[in-house]
C-alpha cells in the first residue's frame, strides 16, 4: 500500500498522487510494479494505491553488496566476471521495463537504484512513477520543473528543461556506472553541488575509478 496521509493531502498533492495512479495503471509489463487499484474514502483526502508486494531487495542493496566486495578485493578475476554478468542481467531486465514505458509515451524521471526492485527469483520491477511524465504533455509538475533525485539526474532535467526518454537513459547510465565501479560518477556534499557537477563536469572514465 502506498498511502497519502490526509494531513499532507493538499489539493495539489492529491492531484499529483492521482496522476501517478493514472500513469502507472496504463503500464502493463512484467518489469513494472503493477497497480491493482486506487482507494479513496468518500468525502476525505485519504488515498492509497494497492500494488503488488515485491519480496526481495532493491538494486541499491545489490550495489552496496558489490561495493563491499570491491573494497575487500577478495574475489578472483573469474569470480568478479561472474558477479558482474549476473548484475548486468539484473540491469537489462530493468531496462526492458523502461523501454516499454517509453513506447507508451511515459518518462519515469526519477530512476535510481531504490526504485528498481527484485523478487526472490531475480525478476526486476520498476517502481515509483510518482514524477513520471507523459511524453506528449508539456505540463511541468512543479513551478520550476526541477524534480527528481540529483545523484542520478540528467543535465537537462537539472536545468529544468523539457525532457524525453533520453533523460531516463542518462539516469540508467549513472546506475550502470555505479554497479560496475562501486562508486558514483560524481560525488558532492549537497544536492545543488551534485546538480552542478552533472551539468558542468566531464564524464569520468570508469577505468580510472575501478
């Protein structure tokens, strides 16, 4: 259940929440968390999404595990190769869900490891289309148009420009960089500083990191 608390449910928040439901409900793919129904109490602002429960872990959990293994440097070359191949298979499953969403005209705009879930069988699910945007719509969801997670945000999104599916591809690239190297391409102490680096800094060479 994803619940919007009544005390936090302003008219704008409620509209935002229901927009997510409308976008997610039209996506029917094995690699996207399915939305079963939306519940709203009559005359109240209590709203909840009922979605499939994914028992397992997030890609963020997998990356932390990988980072620990990189730092220990305890595996042989062949063991690292097997580990990377397995994690790339996870990543490609997630990409299938995004390819499908793009074909439906939906841009996620907040792809990050915590929004990519895996069940106990290794099946990938994209979650949280809360700031997703229909590609045919020019409506921004905030006055500035800048929404998302700075660590994985494309330069054009950071600048508040209109985005298309390439922005999601950039975010997937950052995620892949982190999966393969154990580190982010950019590090900063504040969200604003992170945004500035994505906009202005050259893309680092992954082999220089790992």
